[in-house]
C-alpha cells in the first residue's frame, strides 16, 4: 500500500507480522491463505527476500491487527507485530 493510498482515506491499512520460525514455501502459502480468511483482510503475503516478514493489508473497520496476529499464533507459531 502506498502513502498516497493511505492518505486517500480508502479505509485500509497494513501491518507487518514477524514470524520467528523458519517456514518453507508451502507453509508460508498456508499461513497467507489462513490470514486472508480473516474478515476484513484484503491481502497477505510474505516479503520475497525476508521470508520471516508477512505484510497484511486490511480494513481496520472490520478487523484488527490483534486478530491478524491471533490467526498466526493459532498455527503454533511465535510472532509479533512490527
């Protein structure tokens, strides 16, 4: 999400989730899919070069960064918001 999009008041924001565990490609795809199932999440994807960072775009009127983090930690992963 660009700064311009944030300024436009489109109602969306983003958060970065740092995951402590080392995940393979398939596990990362699974986590992305699970996070995208959270109501209000529009897109979840891992950074291409820093595979421990997942970027999540969401509508804060429909969900929270805390709910996104809970969805990740429910998968027996250690993670925090940054």
